[in-house]
């Protein structure tokens, strides 16, 4: 199918391109930007006047809830939420049921996702069998099945020797290990340690739970030469360690969630279970440090940490409620909100959603490496078209995700996705 995207403001953060022009798409590829061939005869014309045309968003933390948790989210509903949020590529952690520790499970997930013709799905394989922290998985076989890295998801790996062996093995084959820095025993609380948690009678998670884990990870990286992606940093102290590690030349990237970027522990309010999240919301000084680090490049990517949770699991006392919130449809708007509030340019807000997370995936993208997260002639036509001037109010019932719980309910947010193309296929269209 031939598509002409006409008259939009085309922004490609990877190449610093920012002009009002046309984009021509054919056979799933971008065939021209700005200079459309005179003989190009489109089957469909998308009028993007007043809109921004940017690469499809790449979200590095999306729970699709299949297999095993279909009562909280179906692949169909979460893929629909992704394209409605302008997200053309998602990375899903291995904490499904059963855990993604066998090639057949990975292949089935990718097959199911491809049949929907919506967002691209890049699974993470389990680092250890069943994520039990004892026996390493067959990383080579899982990579051949389609895994882009290896993770323990939210399960801390308490055995340092197993972690060392995992990093050694991954380093040998050039695989990336994705870790959320969390010390096994200190990370068992439900809120950030501090006066607020004490007054509310909630068990606390100290900053040390993150910093101790970071120290261990960095020391093992030095001895093994492994490449590590740190998932959802939450503290100013942790960021200071990450800056130092990057200055020392460790092969390291990291991300933060939209929740930690905007919210603090005060948003728990009167035991609001919608703010029961992992990692827990921390103090304002931590949030401010995260915002600055995202702007200056210390933090590489912004993620939705999309975790659909059903009604029964959320309508419980705060400490008993299941952690998580829906976020795919909020990712772009919350990035734009941060950009406006911090004075960071639009290009940086889009960069942390497009080519920076694609850079984290790197060679694991295979033939897509040169074009995912970018608008480049000859590259895949993954495109997000959004109206930066539109404002909308978050109404959980209107979200396409099966999970309706979000701490941003009622927020007025900037920017509305109007159209999403994935591989040249119109997966979402509100411009028609």
C-alpha cells in the first residue's frame, strides 16, 4: 500500500531533522522524506497539517499479560492500547505464566503478536529457569527464538554467584542483561522509607535497596565486561552511582518510568492503591533528580511500565493491592508534559521515546536496527502522528487497555495521537 503523509511537522530526533514536509510510504518502507517523487500515486493520503510526524515510539517496559494473566490483559487489548498511544515497538518482560524461559513460549508469543498486525513485540527471556535464581536459562536458544535480552523482571536475584555467572555467560555471546536494581531483603516493602510511610504504617523500601544492588551490579560488570540495562531507577542516590559508572566507561544504559517522572510519595494520598507501584514513589528530591537526569542524557529512555491490573487486585488495602498501573496510552502525553514543565525541547522528549530506547536494543533488533526509532529513507515505516495542541483528560473507562487503573486519572494532558503506522500498515487512525 502506498501512503502519503502530507503537510506535517516531521521530527526525527536521531538525525535532528525538523521540517514541515511530506513523507511517502510504500511496501512498508519510507521511500522519501521531503522530496516526494512526482510519479508517486498514493492509495491513501493522510492530512497531517498541524500535527507532528515522528518515529513510532519504542517502549522498553510493557506487560502484555499473556500467557497466564489473561484476566488482567489480553494481547488484543494491550496491542490496541499500544498503537493508540503511538507505540510501534514494545519490550515485554519474562514474568508471564509460564515464565518465558523456553524457546517455544517465546515463539508462540511472537506468533500471536504478529498475527494482530499491530505493535512489534520484542520479548525478554528469563535470566534463570522459572526466574527462581538458581539455574541459568539456555540464552542462545532463547535468542534464536527472538529474545532481545535477559531479565529477572521484578524478582531480585539474591545469589551473587549466579548473577556473576549469568553476566559472564551473557558477555561471552554479547547479550544484554536487564536488571531492576533491588536488594532482595530490603526491597520487600510497599512504600518508600521515610516519615510518610512511618505515619501511614506502611513497610518501607529504603534507597539503600537500590544503591546496594547497583554497587553489586557495577562490580560484577567490571569483572565480566557484561552489558547491562538498568530498569526503572527511582532515587537520586542511585542516579549518582549511575553517572559515576558511565564516566568509568561501563557498558550501561538505564530507564525510568512515567510514574517516577511525575509523581512522589505524597500521591499515595489516603492509601490510594492506584499509586501502589514498583518501584515505590519516592520523595520530591528524587523525582526532581530523575527529571534532570532524563534531560541531560544520564537516563537513556522513558518507559510506561505498563502493568494492567484487574479490579479485584486493586480494590484492596494499599499494602495488599497488586502493584502496577496502565501506561501505554499515557506515555507520549506524559513525556510532553515533562518537556513543557522542565523547559526541555520537544526533540529531547521524543528522543527518549524513539531512537534512545532503540539504541538500548541495539544489535538485538537485527535487520531493523538501522530504522526502528528513526525516520529514514529506506527504513521501516513505523510512524506516530500526534496533535501537540490537543488536550485530553485521562478517563480510565475510555482507555483501550484492559487495565483501567492509573494514578493519572483525571489529569489534563497535552498531545493526542491521531495515527500510528507499523511497517507501513495503518494500525490506528483518528484522522479519517
